[in-house]
């Protein structure tokens, strides 16, 4: 499935995480095994941290980068994923976010200013509001062939949805 077929929506309607994240301990069970298989198939490193990060700063930085440096934004997303899930770094930490931005060749000073003055977070809030208006109620959510698909589905199911006929126009 191509990236153009998938629209990933930002987290909406969730309660804010503490600045240090939330301790969750070891990840066990069918859902985590499924995620680990999918990450391996996609070639993504995945080592579960013991905390769910407060990702708001990282999400705000990516949303800002999508507008200010759209060609570099995918590298920032990938760098933040790698920092959190492969290297165990704290993506709530501004220094981590700015280092990843620099590695993605994004101008760090304007990003730092947007994080400090709240304008990057405002862009994220706008995206969240737009997602809610479009019916996004869960993470992850994709728009596939005109339909909202919520939750992580097996690869074969996502591929089937990508090949399906789009819904008829009202």
C-alpha cells in the first residue's frame, strides 16, 4: 500500500500524559506480538520502552515541519520513531526533538521558537480538531479508498481494503 493511500491522523481525544510519560512496564500479549511482527516486516526497530512517552512536543514539531519543511518532515518522523523505539530516548525532551530536527536538515531555531511560543502546538491542535470533524476517534486511523479505518489491522486486511472499490458518492 502506498503512502498516498494512507492518511495517518494525529491522536485525538486522549487524556494528556504527564511530562515524564506513563510507566507501563513490560509489554506482553497478542496485541504487542502483532505490533512486533508488523514492525519486523516493515524493517522498523522496536524495543518497547518501560514508559509511554509524552509525545506532544514531538508531534507538535512534526506538525510544524510538515508546513515549514515538508520535504524533511518524513525524516523527522522517522528519526523520532528511531529515537524512541530503537534508542530509548525521551521524545518529550526538547533537546532530543531538536537534535532529530537538525539531523533531518530542518532549521532548528525557527522550530525551537515555534515550540516555545506555542505555535507548533497550535498547529497540532488544529490537526486534532480537523481529525475529530472527519470522524477520527482512535489512533491509528487511516483514510483508505475513501473510508476511515481505525485500529491496527493485519497486513492482508489493509491490502484488501486498499484494493476494494471506493464507496459510492452520496
